[in-house]
C-alpha cells in the first residue's frame, strides 16, 4: 500500500488526488490545503465579483466531504505543510484551526502550492482598501469592501488576465474604473499592435486606461474609525469607510475607493527551497519531464513549477489552469509507475475584455526578438463566418512563422467571435509541428453560420506562404511612418473609404479596380508601397504592379493593422 | 502569353480565375458560366429564403463587371461550353442569350462544373410546386412559389445539409414542415446515435420528421389554371395555386403545398465524359493530386471531381465549398507551373439544425465498419465552457480511433455551443497524424467564458486512452439492451436523477459516492455493467470495482448516449 501526500488542493493537487484514487483503491491519499477551500474555481472569482456568476457556491467544485465520499481522499483544509523531511520522508503540518503541529509520512509527495500575487513594496500599500485576488477569501474581502463602502471609483494595477477581468467586473458593477499598466500595452502575451484592439475597446467602454504608468505611492485616508481589536470589534463587522490617494509614476495623483493589485504572480517555492529541492533558473521549482523534482519521491505541478517552453525548449513559468490540471493527472500516473512525459507548454491563453476576446499561443514577436529567433509574420482581418450571414465579426489574426522552414512560431487573435476557435486550431497545428504550407490545406468546418470556405487560418497561411515564396514583398505597419524618398505610398481603397479621415499622410489614391488603367501614373523608379484596408486588395494591386515591372511592397494587414497599432 | 479557359464561375472556377490573374498579368483568362450569376454564395441560399439574409444582393459576391475591373477576367455568363476539342485545344460555346455557337481556344482548361441535384424518376414529380435548390434562379423560384401561393405546409425530401437547412428556413417562415428521409437518420456524415440529438431537436421544434420513409409518388392538384403560353401569359406572373398529394413508401399519403427535393447531388460529368476524359470509380471526374485530369492540359476541381479520402486513400466525392475553393486556387498555381498537391479530403462538415450544430471530420463508424477498418470509440458529454460561467452548453462528442496505434479515425460533435471549434481541432489533429495519446496533451485556450481547463477534446482523449491502455473496459450503448444473465446492470447516479423515468430496465442503483460502503451488495461472479449520466462517475465506479477484484464494464458516454441513440 502506497501513501501519497499532496500539498495544495486546487487545480493540480485535486486533479492528482482524483486520478490517484482511480489508479489505486488501496493507496492512502492525504491532501493538505492551508486555505479553507479545495478544488475551487479560481478562474471564476472575478465573475462572481461582477455578479455574472450569481451563486458563490458555484465556485466550490468539491468539498472535503465530497472528495472523501467519491475518492476516499483524506482532505485536510486549514492544514499547512510547513516543512518536508526528505531523508525520513515525512512532512510537518500546522493545523491553523488549533495551532497544533504534527507530522505525516509519505511514500510519494506532490507539491502543488501555486503562485501568489506579487505585491510590490510601495509605500502605504498595506491598507484595508487594497486587495489582491487569488482565492475565495480574497474575493470575499473585495466583495465586502464594495458592499460596505460606497465604492464609486476603483483602480486596478496591472493589465494581465486578472487585472483585465477585474477591470471588467468593476465596470460591470457600475464602478468607474482606472487601469494602470506599467508597460505600453495590456495583455503582454500578445504583441503591442494586437493589444491596440483591446485598448480601443477598453477606452470605448469608458475605462480610464493609463499605459506606461506605475503606482508609486498610496495614502489611506480613513473617514471613520477602524475596528478596534482591543475593544473586541471584529474586522468583519467594521465599516471601512475612507478612500485612497494614489501617487503615479508620472507625477499625477488619483483618488480612488478601492485598489486591486494584479501585476502578476510568483511561484510559491518557500517550502521546496527550505527542503533543498532544486529551483530552476526562473525561480520556479525544477521538474523533469515526468514532473519529478530533484528528489525522485517528490513531484511538483502547476503554477509553482518551471516547465519547458514548447517552441524554444527553454525553461518557462506558465501559471495557467490547463497545464496545472493536466500535469496533476500525469504526475499521479507517474507516481503509480507510469512514465508519462509532459510535452512542454505553448502558453495558449485567452482573455475576455468586454465584447472582445484576446488570445494567443506559442511565442509572440517580442519574445522572438529577445531570443534572437528569426521570424516573419502575416496579418489578416477577415470575417468570423460567411460575411453575408448575420452576426459575422472581424477576426484580427497574426501569424508568426520561421521564414526558412515555414514552421509555426506563434499566433494571436482578437475579435468578438471565433477567437478561441482560431487559436485552438493554431495551438494544435503548432503542437503537431505543422508548417504554414500545411495550414493552407486545413479542412475546417464550414457552413455560413460557422466559418468561411477559406477560413481565417487558410487565408493567413496563404498570405504567409506568399511571403515565404517571394510572391509577396511585405512591408509592416511600423515601417510605414519611415518611408524614404525612393518610396511612394499608394492607397488602393475606394474614395468612399477615405472620407472618414482614415488615411495615411502622404499617400496617393488609385482604387484597385482602376489601377490597370491608371498604372502609368506611377513612377517605375520608386518602390510603390501599397496599402488597402486589410491587405487583400493591396495584394491584388501588388501582383498587378510587380507583374508589370514595378517595384512594390504591400502593407500586410493593411490600414487596420497600422491604425490599431497606434491605439 | 497563356490562354486560360475556365468552365464554371462559382467556388472553384472563381477562385482559380482570381488566383490566376494574381500570378500572371498577361495571361488571357476567360470564364464561362452557363447560368446568370458567377461567384454567388450558394451556401447562403436557404438563409435568404428564410429571410435571415435579408438582401438578395448579399449573395452575389462578384459580377462579371467587378471581375473584369479587379482581375481583368473575361466573364461570360449565359454562355455554356457544350464541347471540348482536346486535340486542337478549343471549346465550343453556346450563347444562351442569342442561341449562337462559337469556339474559343485554350492553352489550359479548368473544369469546375459542380454537381446537380438528384431528382429521382418519381411519378408526377415534374410539377410547378416541386423544386430543388442549387442556384439563385432555383432560390427565386422557391421564393416565388412561397409568395404567390398560400403555402401552409411544405415537405422536404432528404435530411442532408440542404434538406435540413431548407426545413429550418421553411419553419422559420411559419410554414408547417414535413421532413422525409429514407435512412433511419438525418445528416449521414454523423452516426445514427449522434443524429439522435438532431432528431430530438427537430421534433421539439414541431417538424413532422419521418425517418425510413421515401417519396413514391406525387399528384399535382391545380386549383386555378396555369399560365397559358399560347395566350401570351408568362410563368412569372401566373398564380400557381394548387397543392400536391404525396404518396409515401409506407403507404401513407400527405397533402403539401410545396415540395423540396434535396436527396443529394451528382457530379456534372457530361462534358468531361463527352470529351473522353477519364472518370473515377465513383463517377466523378478523375484527377491526380495536382488536380489534373487524364488530359494534362485540363484541370478539374470542386463537386465534380473525385479526390482521395484523407483517411483511407480511396476515391471519394465530397461536394463541399471549402475543398472546391482551395482546389481552384491550387489548380491555378499548377497551371502556371507550380507543383502544388492536394492533400486529400477529410470531409469536415457542419450543419446548423435550429439551435444545434452537428459536425464531423474524418470517417464515421458506418464507413469504418463497411471498409472493415478496426476501430474503437469514446463518447463524452461535457460543458462547452466552464460550467459555472453562464451560457455553458453540453457538447456531445464522439471520437473514433485505431485501438492499436491510437491514430484518429474520425470525430463527431453535436450541441448548441462550441461544436465548430471542437471539430476544427479534431480536423487539424487528424490531418497532422496525431494520436489519442497526443490529444491528451493539447493545450487549448481556457478562460471560463471560452473553455475548460480540461477541454472536451482532452477529456475524450483521456477516455480513449483509458480504453486503449486497458484502464477502462468499455461497453457501448447498443449492447446494453442485450445483456446476459452473467451481467448485472448498475446505475451509479443519485436517486434524484432517476425519478424522471430516465432509467434502463433491470438496473439496480447504488450512487457512486456510496459504492465503497455498499460494494458487498454486488456479486463477484457477475460482470457489473456500470452506467451514470455521461460516463464520468461510471468510470470512478468502474475503477473502484476493478481495483477491488470485481469484473466490470462502464457504459461509455453514459445514459445520455444510450437515450439519444433511440430518438
């Protein structure tokens, strides 16, 4: 009989416990969770704050009792493992309910401690109106603050997943919201120009978005007295009236009633470090591909571990629920003798930002540049399903590929419909090692309500293959403002499209359908830089010009890419 | 300078023409279309009949004029190619407008004639109230019939894509509708048990669905006189009052005001056959993988050609828009010297049936059986996105795989949300040659509004791998009604789930969470056949029993698969 001890009862830990029991009826399985809840829906927390998930109980997927009944797992909440004795294979546990300590032996140990929100040492940040969001008690505290105070304005620091979701939730509640982000974009897994679509959406909804802005100081200005513990008052029943005065990195200040810190998370490695387990170069717990730590009896999964990046093979930290769940299941298999291997993480991610979805898989351009990996890229903006069928929305899609081999390096998509589908297709194609040549041939489901005969992905692959084969000479959005005297900017859209001020300075206009007759107006000694709305007509014009002996380039992704890159 | 002649101006032909011009500015390109319209949205026709696509003009994507302006293609509508002289490389064309005939030479010829609706020789079927739907004039005639008659009841014959879409469109217009289908299911690309979900939906909407029923005779009963051509009356202005009396294969008869024949299509091969081009074994135009016919100067694409099935390598006819479009583009490349090869057709297909989507890729079980290909299968029914986030719907998913290699053979999905996404993921995975083992590791996009940490696909792969590795001993829905005395049926759902009459005869009930304590109630000398609602708890129970020395099987897909298979 095997004794399995699991530290952490959420995604990875809970998956491992359930799988372990299915593998063995007679193993002893103990799952320690220092918090009050196991197997809760941490990804759902912002949506209960907004009220979209109305029942708090919907977030609690399992209880210690249900785990016991179904999986015969001994779940001990409010029990924190404070030390691991690897030599004698036992853990020391502190029971937070009564303060006692005890030990528990193990044959196999699984670490699934997760990651904790980073709260930087900003002066004044430790105050009753400032919160992070990691677990149910955090959520309860934020809800309590909103309910007990008259929160008219909130500030979210950090434009990542949780920051964006909290921004949306607060806005949903009718609270005026400011979003501070140190970088020049939100949602860093996607590139700056793709984030522009999100910036436009966020501003359009009335959020006060401040990019390139950090929080530098917080002053808590109470309006009534706080709970006095000496007088026997409890925090839970105080009314924390008051507000915050925030100092920003650009010298501005900002009054706010609620501050949410969401600048990121760091792996919880204290216990592993104290036990002398190896850490990786990024500070996460080191694991091999079987999810084993440097101690073969100890496995680790989830947000706390370093895994291999699928594209580069380098170490990476990817605090996402999908990998954690699958790693947990796999670690259980391996603890019972299997030799399942984790296949690396692509970092496939998606975030809802009001009516938009933003998603990506693989590497982004920033990372490729940083890692010195050669790449080329294609943009398309095309309908989520047949444009003549009601409800079609533009999918803005970016494809990154190796210009020599055509290997897929990454993909990003933004839009109101069909974003998850396109990124899932790309996640599979990349994982399968497909090339852009193969993407052209993908046979995706098509009927007018669902797709197009040439899907977004096919179209992006066509553009990419044209570039790779030299059938299209690309120019990209960030080069358009720096043309030389030897270049001429040609807008091939129709005059009706130009009247909205949506033009690039210095362009001359010849509509694509008039180009054959008016080609003689163009100089042969200059490079003609063509653009249209999304790049499609530009390609038609490009082919005409090149096949007639002109030098030309086409703006990939057209004016739409250029325009939103600036938002 | 090359002269390219294209026969057929819709999906494949129009794609080829546009691509050809992008490849060459000086090629002469002539596109013949015997109908009035080129490049129209044939997939959108049913949705204009329903009024969901309100503007008829939305279906006409290009005109001869727009094609000329943008691509310098000489488009000749109402011009039918009636003969091909391969020796001297010219075609004979009949101009339907003035009845003249002329010839046009070619260097390369592309056949994209499409497929035509099969109208069986049923007595009386040739009448003014019976229509097929292939093109815009067909659509206009159907609309005219609906508008000019008081159509209270319509009958659709054939439960394929067009039949289902027409059924829905007629229902949308408030017309009581009967659907006749000779087979025991609609939508034959999916298997019978998966079609059960569609049957339930169709009946629930009030459609008179008659499976296993053919049309055997039609009697046209006019109420007023028809247009008299002799008297100078035009069909367009007559009022075709009247109705039809249908005789059905089961002896029933049926009064109806409108009859839509949608039993299938057959490739248009007359021209190719007359020219002595090779046909394939299924009666389509033979093509090699470069889309070349038996005459190297003649290419053919679209619904009229036979291509290789991706899974079996055998010849197949797949009259779908996606392949036609991509083949057209590729044929143009090859006519200009490329050596692009078509990679076979998976037959990825999707159809909207009221609130449901039905989709599939690869081979179905019927085909695998017929071809004698060894297979195993897994079913899951799980939420389209995190079940605690509003709007989640059940995805019913079937995965077919090779039990030895784990290779993906096919997949089917039915549900109200996320069906296209799952089938697209499977279409890519299958095309990439992935196995069910690899499907487990797919890293798909997850946030509560879009997916689950363990996606439908991951879960199906888990079930499939459990079966393949022997960790789960499956029993399937069609075996449940034929258990032997050596088997005992065990329902592990909760008593609350059983009170709706949703039980299988002869089952005893022990809820999964009580099983450990009550296991002794079960006999060790019988095989315990376990089922729950969808198969998940059944697997937990199965593992418990087997790990305790019982013989057991688990109903894959649970009661839900069993129940809908009977609808």
